[in-house]
C-alpha cells in the first residue's frame, strides 16, 4: 500500500513512469533532469534519486 502511495506521489509531481519501475522528468528549461528508481522486496523499499544536466 505504501508503494502505491509513493508511485502516485511521484506521478503527481510530474514524473513519468517507465516499464522498468523508474520515473523521470525533463525540465522545462535548461535545468537538471530528474530520475527516480523505486524497488521493493518483501517489507523493504529502495528509492534512488539522481539529478544531472544532459549534455547539449
């Protein structure tokens, strides 16, 4: 149930969900790209967030 809420929150923040369980958002300007990976196993949840600037 917590995973469902986390996924909905990420979508509500404007991130797009991918088939591999990751989420990403492209900035509207030249700001950094955001990628979030969510994994869960048993009672454990792992969330990794990365921000980076795409190479022009």
